[in-house]
């Protein structure tokens, strides 16, 4: 038998290296989660105030209603609730999402794909779009989980600077111009326009329009990740990039270059793993194929439970907004009172996070063990930089701590920073 291409062999392992080291794909070899794993382990120390994890408040999960919805779903749908279901997702849920995702511009259920968490949306978007060597644009800083989903597909990242109003549009325009001069068109830009993870910042309306202008001009897809958009507690709600794009196309979803992702993780409960993507039909068709190869369908019962819970959503979201507003305000007051001068922080209008920038001399990774000794943990900023940098930054999550814990944690943090500055 003749072969037209040489047989691919594994890279031989060097002596002393366990054989599986050489077996990992190049994409996975590029991932290094050691720092994050160490940090999460540190944050597990009992008794400390943990501003590090990005967890919603568990006492606000609607436990009783979830139990009732689950019983109702099993009674209503019987064995269907635990059988395989369609890859696209439970139709009543897709119908509701088609109508409610962009209120002013409803889409059809054919433009909605249910996913097993927003994290799967990112992974499958990467799977259908990224070829090795493709250029991806990501915000600086950006959600580290997205970088983790994209990196195994071996893209080249280009980092887009941000300021108080989100992406710096002049910098983006210059970057796109430079890349075009090199003959490179980025495959997509990944952005979190509302209460960004990690900074808590929101992209202004004017910049949303500019982002659409630029990406249309250069033929770059937009991946809009919006798990926090419903959690606004101050300021005016802004239309999503996807909704603004639908206005431009006269509600023709198939002409939109925006892929919109959201999730029930932050509005109901993350363990339900229920999320969705709204996009042009050809993109949804590819996502369906990718999902068949990933998990066939999202858990049927969970989709039914979420559908039963939809009438509860408005009051649940109101509860979350009120509670997170109180926690954010408490944290901002404590930061204003306690932090040494030279430390700046963002003021979020919603969501779960804010972002601290310390004087350049402070390395927040090196400082973390000392903060933990003092009783507080945070997420080091360097984790959120796809191309390095941010050593003097950190993310604080206020949604998972009580008001007194917030005071106590910020006092411990301020004292740690003060000591660090005097070192
Ligand atoms: N995108 C962003 C910006 C996030 O912050 C998160 C979770 N922290 C996710 C996606 C994934 O969330 P989930 O899979 O629970 O929907």
C-alpha cells in the first residue's frame, strides 16, 4: 500500500521525560495554567475574604423555584426530560430567547443555539473559526477563560488597548491599518462590552458604533460576550453591538457580522450550564456541527428547568441588581477610605468586578501570599493579559462577599499594599 503523505509520528520524548509530555498537542502545550492553579489554591485558605473568584452570590440562587421548576419539568415532559434532545436546543427556550435577546429586533429561533455554558460558546466559536496562525484581536485586559478557549487553536493574539470607556478606538483603527499593511485581516475581535470581566468597564454607545464601522470596513467578525449585561445597577442601558448591527441591516440577522453570546449563569445559577449564541444562520449551522462533536446536546432537563424559570427572571434580576449595587457601593466606599494614594480603581455600573491599578513597583503576583496571610485574596491582573503585562493590576469581585466581609477584606488589602509600598 502506498501513502501519498508521510505518516505523522509523535515527537520523540527526551530521556527522562514521561512519554505523555511529547503526546500533548501543540495547542495544549501553549497553555500554562500553573500560576492560576497556585493562586486558586492560595485563595482556598479557610477564613480569608476571597475577592479572587468570579462567583455569583449563592444566597441569591432561587433554590426553591429551581426545585419546583425541576419537578414541574419532569412531570410535564416525563422521559423526554432525560432523553437526548436536539443539538440546537429546546425549542420553547430558543423561541423565548429569539424574542427577548434583542427586544427591539427579535430574531428567529434558527438564529439561536443553546450552549452548555458561555464557556462552550467561546470554545465552539474558536473551533469553527480559528485556523492556526489566524490573528485574533482581544481587549487588554480580557477574560482569561476566553484566551484559554482560543489558544489551543493556535491563533496569534493582537492586544487592543482599553481605557475608561472600553476599547480605545484610535488604537484599534491604527492596529487594523497596520495589520492590513502586512496583508493580515484579523478573524475576529473578542469583546465584552458590558461590565467587562475583569475591569467592570462598559463600552460607550459612540464607541459601539465606531467598533461596528471599523469591523465592517476591515471585514472582521465581532464576538460579543455579554454574560453581565442584565446586571446593570446604575446609568442607562446600552444596546448590544448585535442589536445595533440589526438596526443597520434592517433586522436581517444573516447580514450581521456580530456573534452574540450570553448565559443564564449570572442571572439564574452557573451550575445549570445554560447559555446561548445568537448569530447569522450559516454560523449557527457550523456551531451545530461543532457541538455535535463536543457534547451532542446541552442537558435536556436543565434547558427545561430554565424554560420553566423564565417568568421568574425579571424579579430575580431586580434582586441581583439591588444586592450587587449595595456590595459595589460598599467596596467603592471602603477603597476610597482605605487605599493608599497612587492606587486607582474603576467604578462599575453593573456586573461583579472592579479593577485596581497599583504603582508600577508593586507586583501583585508576588504580593498575593502576603495578602493571604493578612486575610484577603484577589485575582492577579497578569492572568488577564493575552500577551503579558499588567503585573501591577488586580481584579476584585464584590458579588460573592457580604458587606462586613467587604470592609474587612478591603482593610486587609489596603494594609498589604501600604506595607508593599514601604518595602
Ligand atoms: N464570558 C465571560 C466574560 C465570563 O466572565 C464567563 C464566566 N466567568 C464566561 C464567559 C463563562 O460563563 P459560563 O460558562 O458560566 O456561562
